């Protein structure tokens, strides 16, 4: 998602996208570029320079994903507090109404009873 958002403004080179997503390793960025290209969401253009330069851009399919992606990001922003609270309850192993929490961590005895 972050790579698609980074390319939304226009084509970009590897290093430019890497600067926009500082916590991604070069290896992970390379693999993700390959996966997005394989899925038809981005296109890769190699320019015959020395050394060769590579540019990535969204395909029409990738561009079509930006609007639904914006809705997902908006939903996540609106529900961030609720998600944090759910995580806190999960970690505590309880829910406010006192009923067993379906998402609470389970013991090995609970799993073997299934």
C-alpha cells in the first residue's frame, strides 16, 4: 500500500520510493516491487544509461486501486482508537461485558478441546 501511495503522484525511481518509506529494507522493497509488477499494479521501465536506471509507475490497474485504498486508510484512521482498545483488551484477556472474549489468547487445553 505504501508503495502504491508513493507512486500515486507519478513515476519514481527505487531510491526515491525508498526515501518515502524509510523503514523498509532494500530487499523487501525489491521483492515488493517485483510482486506488484507481477500482479500488474506497477510497471517497470529500464533506461539504457550507464549504470542502467529504473523507474516504476502505476499501471491503470494500480491507479484504480488508489480510491478504494484511500477509503481503507480513512476507515483505519477513524477506527484507530477502537482498534487500540481492542488490542488492549486482547492483551488483558478480557472484555467489558464479562463474557469470554472470542479473540482472547487461548491455552493449549482450549485448542485441544476444539
